[in-house]
């Protein structure tokens, strides 16, 4: 019988002699000094899977020898020479390091990768039983360039999520990634805060700068705030029309004066190309208005205009604080809400009543206390009380509100509040007030969804004025002085909100141009002539083309132009009528956003990233994190939202002669508060007129 050849693995092990616990000699790896008994199998496995210092060529040779040995042992009667027993076969992952550099390798433990053994039960059949290999079952390998790519993707996910950098230094996370992909090196917090942040920021900035340079029209918005360390910060955003976060400015000792803000705006306008800018939307603060007027003097084709969301918020605030009877109803609703929310036992009983009162398919709406920074929160407080009318009345008569302690009787709810809740007069007051405020609230929520173009601002204010006047005529609660105050407040705020650019946008939008009155048209044409001259356009040609546009003749005559199309108004002009002189100004005006709310959202993002836990974060790092977090949203594939088809659609033409932009179908998507309002509208039984809310179909198909 031939003598079994000795393993070549012994040539790579020295022999350590001397006293040992077992009294036997010990083999020592000549590369890493690992010690083991003189066992050929263990020595071979060590050289293939565990030794990190062995030369790559030697390791590959041992792998090839082992693979050949497996094939040789598999050969037998009735079996193909290429097959291998599943119980003994080891899956070797190919080395993808094509650069020729030594790549990191590691092996999984024996318990990580079960294999299967086949045991025949009947002739011609086989059954597989899971078995655990006694040796490592695969080798993982990542090329250096792939490692860097994975680390960049990982860092981008961390920045987009706003996760603290030290999160993934937790041993549990390290263990998870080690099991998922052993050779992936999870970046530590120093890498995430250093070179990886710079790399992701620089890569994204190239993409954003390209978008800005390719844009035909730009708008710029700016606002200021104080971070967690009370440092003065100003954020600047551009609209292409998509919002792009541009940069943060650390103001240090500089005050947010109109002169300072105008200087920051002018620097960006000159840097990005002054000929591209046409609008400056900001909030309605006096320093912002002053800054806008300063920029208008230097660039006479630019127009400053106030944020529509801030206008609606100011309008609601004035109505709730300056109109005495509305103020009284709001104060009573706030007092009842606080009374319930501050007592845990009372709140628990109220929630029980909510569950009993709510209809199947409805969700319970919580009571809400107004917040200083939440737009429309005062009216939402009244809405929440009105929605929970049944639950509140059931709560007021619950026997558990009276607690007897000895001879003393304690009341969980004030008797005055119970009397108000059980009074029909109280609910009649709320109904009258909500009928007045509801049109403003509807438009406020619609604007928050970023679906309102600039051309709808004039229509929105006309719609609010008409509906509020109708509600005032039917109100039995407000006296003549209050009615006069409401109308005066709306007139004042409306005059401060509307600018000539709003009338021009309405006039140039193919879905709203017929709603313009002669007075609106005169203001719009005067603005177009002034801006056209500043931009060195042919003003006479612009007026001629507008005449054809309004009468749908000449190049505007083809019927397909006026059919309802799923395009934005500025796209309509550039795609179908880009050769006209009027389109050079129309497409730019219709690109402008009606609000500067995106700047406010940047502060929310800034606050989440640079919060109390991460208060030591440098402003330069915080700026890059906000830049990445906000601008990555533009590159995401957003799922399409399904919207209900309006029953009032103008199926024959793109335009509608009516100035009423509303429909009876509406679907809220943006926030929980929107859903609260929709439930309120569906359950409000005391309304004296049909409930009409705003519909804006996907891609703003038409003005229905």
C-alpha cells in the first residue's frame, strides 16, 4: 500500500519544542507566529483562511490544491467528475480586485453559512438536511475602489437622514455590518465629519451648480435665524423653479438690516448671472421689504414680493386678535383645551369618549394648543374643538368628573366649561367663526403643499374675499363693528400682498388669463412693458403677441394649444411658443414660487441637524450637512400621488372663464393637520353653505 504523502503545509510551520500542557510539540506559522498542534488539516486551513501575512501567491496555490483534492475525492462509480458533494464543497467567492493590489479578506465563522447534505430516503429521490460546516465556507473580498464607493454611499445615507455620526460606532451596529459584509469598513465619526463629508458635498455641489447654470430663470430668497448657540445665521435659496439650498451666512456681529441683506442678495445675483434673476420672494418683515426695494433700484427688472403663506398667517392672526368676538371664541376654545390636556385623568376619560363617538373609518383628532411658530394653529385649535363636539359633550356629563374626598367634592373640569360645552350657543359661535376663517385656512394648507403657482395668488385672494363676505352676511354672532373690522383687515392685507407681478402671472397663465379684470389687465400690461424694456425686449412685439394670446388667434390659434395638457404653464410657453417674444418673459414669470416657505423649512432642517445633542458642530460643517440634506431631495425619484378627478373638469378646453378655482373634490397629502381639516370639513354639519375646497391636480393640469 502506497504511503500517504506528507502535506506541504508543514513546510510553512516551524516546530516549537519544550514543555507544553499536552507534552507534544507545537507548530508555529512562519508568517504570523500562530501556534497549533502538528495537524496538516489545521495548518492548511490556517494558511488559506486565517493567516493575514502569508503571500498571496502561496495562498492561491493552497486554494488550487484543495480544490483539486475535492474534485478527486468526488470521482466515483456513476458520478460525473465535475460534481461535488454539498456537504464538503466550499464556495470560494472570486477575488474582484482587478487592480492587482492586495485586497482585504476575511472569513465567516462556521456557524454563519450552513450547507446541506443529501441523504437518500427512497430510490430515485433525495432529501436535503441542513448541516453546519466545521470550517469557514467562503472568502469575502472588496476591491479598493468598490470600498470607497460603498463608504461614500453610506456617508450620503447618513447625511440625508440626519443621523449623528457616532451612531455606527456602537458595537451592535459594528457586529451587524461585520455579519452582513465582513470586509466592508464602516466609516467612523471622524471620517464622516471629515473627508467623506467634503467629498459628498463637493460631488453634490457640482450637480447643483450645473442645474443653476442650465436654468433659464432664477428667483432668490433669504431669511435669518439664530442657531442653538444663539449665533446669527442667514440661509439663501435659489428657485429654478425647484428650490436649491445655496449657502448659509454666519452674520456674527452684523445686524439683519435691509442694507446688509441687500448686499448679500446682490453678491449672489452678480455671481450667478444677473440677467437670469427676475423675482425676490421673502417674508413680509420690514427689513426684507427694505432689502428688496434696494435691489430693485439696482436691477430695475427685478421684483420683490411677499410670501403668500406669511400673508395668510398674518391675516388669520389679525382676525383672531383684532376682531373682539372672534378673539373671545378662540380664548374659550384654548381654555377648554388646556383644561383637558393638563389633567391626565380628564384626558384619559376624553380619549375614551373619542373612541365611543368616532365613526367607523374615522380617526380621533387630538385637541391642539396654538403655537407661536405654527401657521394657522389658532384656527386649528377651534377646528379640533368643533370636530370633537360629541366627545366633549359626553365628557361634560360623565359622572367621573366629580370626585368626593371625605366631605369635600373635587371637580376635574370647571363647571363654567361644562356649561359652555353643553350650550348650543357656544357651538353656534364656533360655527360662525369657522365659516369666516375656513376659506383662509383652506388656501393656507393648499399653499403649504407647494402646488400653487404664482398665477393663482390673485385668484386665491378674490376667492377668500367672496367667501368671507358671504359668511359675514349669514353670521348671527358678529355685530356690525366686527363685520367692518373683518372687511377692513382683509382689504389692508390684500393691498399689501398683491404686486404687479401677481397680476402679470395670472394674465399669462393659459388656464387663468380669462379671469383677469380690466383693472388687473392694465396693471399687468404696464408691468410687462416696464420689465420688457429693462430686459431689452421688443415691447411692441410683446403687446401684439399678447393681443393674439388673449383672442387665441395667430400663432395662438391652433386648438391643440388650448386643450388640457399635463404641463406647467412655464413649460407650456417654452415648449409650444418658445419662438415668440412674449414667451421670453412669460416663461420666466411663471417659474417664480408664490412663497418663501422653503427657506423656513431650511431652518427646521438646520435645527434638527445642529441641535442640542450636536451643539459643538462647526457652522461650516452644519452648512454642508444642510446643503446635502435639502438638495438630495431634488435628485430623489418621488412616487406619484394619486388624486381624485374633479367632477367639474373642463374637458373641452384648457381655459375656464370662471374665476372660481375650486372644486368639491380634494385630497390632502402633506401633513396630519391637512387630514384633520379634511375630516372636519366632512363632518361639519352646521355649515350654512356647501363646503368648497381647492383642488390642484397632479402637474397642475388645469384651473377647474
